[in-house]
C-alpha cells in the first residue's frame, strides 16, 4: 500500500478568515504555514491539491450534539421521522411495525407536529391502530417528549415518574421519557457502530469536532471510539456522573486532542415544543407555564459541587424562568469564569439576564437552526409564545453585543452547520441576526473556547490543528444561500476524511 504523503499543500484557496493568503501547508496533523507561493515546500512526498478558488474555513465545531442518537438513525437501528409530514410519519411507523417480530420494540425519533397542518401531537390511539400488539414509541424531535402505544405503555417500568406520564394520550415527558429510552438502548457494540455512522455523517458535513451530551452509562462507548473515528469529541455527561468524576479526579479539559471531558449536563427545564420549558408568561395555546425540573436548592448544590471539583456545568435552560434560576445559582455560589460554565439553548433570555450572564462570565451555547425551524410567521414559536416573544427569542445579536462568549451547535435538529449559519444570518427578526463572519466564528472558535481549545482549533493559522472544511463557494459572497453550499472536502488532523466526487 502506498504510504500517505507526510505533507499536503492546498493551493488556489479562498480563505475568508485570512484575506492575504491562498496557500496552506499541512504537516504532521497541523497547519505548518499559511501564505502565498513563497511557502510552497520542495519534495516528492508532498501532495498538492489545487482548490481552484474554493473556500477553506476552520473545521466546524458543533457545540451541542446527541451523537449516538444520530448514528443509530443513520444505521437504521431506529426509525427516522425527521422532516416527514403527519401522513408520512404514520406510514413510516406502520411500515416499521410490519417488519420483525411482535415481541421487538419499534423505536422512532424525530417527528415535529409544528411542521404539520393540524399541529397536533401524535397520540396513543393513532399508534395503537398501526401496531395493536407490538410495543411502539416515537420520540419528538427535541427528545423532551415521546408518544407510546398501549403495548409500550404496559411495559413502562414502575420507576418512571408517573406525574410525567399522560397515559390516556400516551405522552411521556422529560426525565420519564429519558428513562424509557434509556431502558431500550442497544448494547455498547451497537452504540460504537452508531458513533462510527455519526462520524461519517459529520465528515460529510464539514464537522471536525463535536460536544456530545450523553447519559453517564454511554461514556465507555465514546471512550472506546477515541481515535477510531475521525471526529474529535468533548464529552458532557449528565449530572449522575458527578460522583464518579470527582472520585477519579477528572476536571473539565482533561483528555487529549481526540477525546476530552467538558462539563456536567443538567436539565433545568424542558422544551417549547413539548410545552414544558419554564416561562414567566403563559403559553398562548395551552395557558401553562411549563416547569422547572429541580428546586433552587438542588440546582445550587450541584453547581457548588461542580465548581469545587473544577468541573464546568452545562445547563439546559430555555425559558426565562429557567434561565433566571441558573443565573441565581451561579451568583449565589460565586462560580469562576475560568471554568467557562455554560448555559445551553438560552432562548428566552431577557436583556437584563443577558447583561448578568456577561457579568458572571458565563458562556452560552445556542442552536441557530431553531430559528430556521420554528421562528417567524406561522411557525411554532408564534403558535406557542405569540408574536412578541417570537420577535425576541434566540437573541444572538444581543448576546454578542453584550460580550458573552457564544458558541453554535445543532442539537442534531438537523446536524448541519451550514443550515445553522444560514439561519443565524437570515433570521426573521433583527435581534436574532448576526453577520456571516460572526456566525462562522460561533461555529468554529466559539465551540473551541467552550472546550478550552481555542489555542489549537477554530482558526486558520500556523500551529493550529489542520482541521478544515472546503466549500464550493464563499458564504460571505452568497449569504442568501449558505444552506445550499456544498462541502467538497473535510480534513481532520491534515488527513482528508471526506472528498466529494468533484475533488476525489
């Protein structure tokens, strides 16, 4: 077998973040030089690629994923319902229920009623008609709610919190939904296959690093795949891992360039789609206010223990009430900005809360694809929150202007940086919009900052890891069609891990 060249030279590059350069030299996994013809090396072992004006950006860092779940759908272990109409969803579930033995569960994910004409949740009786004898569950796209048929409801273990279960409708919410799904997970070897499938998809999308939100029991599978997949991973296990992390002396940032530990994931509230994000003003359609998942005392105790142990917290907080609880906990504990504590989603933050977030030195991880999916006339946020709150939800512009560290990710809805960047640039409301350059930085260096790696990834300059994405056009030149751009190549550590047919 021919030995891989030790050096790769990329010429004819358009590098928007380094305007005076059109050539890159990649050596030993890093960017060795950036410039023009003067940096071209000599030697037979050099592989030269003329990119003919294609655009080179730092590899995308997706700061919020559920990486295993994506892989399980990619490999067909779970039934994928993403992007389907209601009729298509029911047809796909019916087809899945016809295949295999009646004793086997049908597990599906990704339906989104906000995209349907009738805007109704799936319910138990509908699934009963599709699978009267076989247990079937279908998780909503945000994973904060699932619907189960009667056969599945009969098998839900008694440990599942009953106050989170609407048995007549078959709806299971929050930690109850998580417990049901956890009990149906495949063995570790299948989880590892799922991570391989996720990594291949990430390579095609230009993603070189991800932050994985995961239950503690999935840690072994992720650690086993270190270096076996060509995606760098920052692991953010859920709070039950706290005691083990402390006993092992693991601190945030522990690890290497392939796998490292980030922070501890906590869910302060639910989601807007499931109607259980904690909000001050009631939901327009249901009249409820959602709910906090934990008391102030419990959340504060967890934050204090994590801070003392040198562990970052990664706290899901969508509604303004949940954001307020998280900020109050940090203020009471007096958390250190050096740990780069994070708030995930941060959708309904008020101007006053944004200012306090900056003062406390807390970073924010947001998903601009939510704006693309659900903000604007006739969409989910208007239905659930009304026009006034829709105009101020996901305030990326205000957050950057306040000096808060902002990273972008996808939450795998969908897992596509170009879609997210497009949504942030072309958002329906001014408070949501950022420039192309700002959006790219949030999807590159922003995520690197949250994993304490801004010194090694997220920028194109000599000495940085050679993690790169090559696009067929420059998003700065075509801001109105960023989501339609194509990834032509992806490099991880100077190695081409994806090449389109155009450049292969």
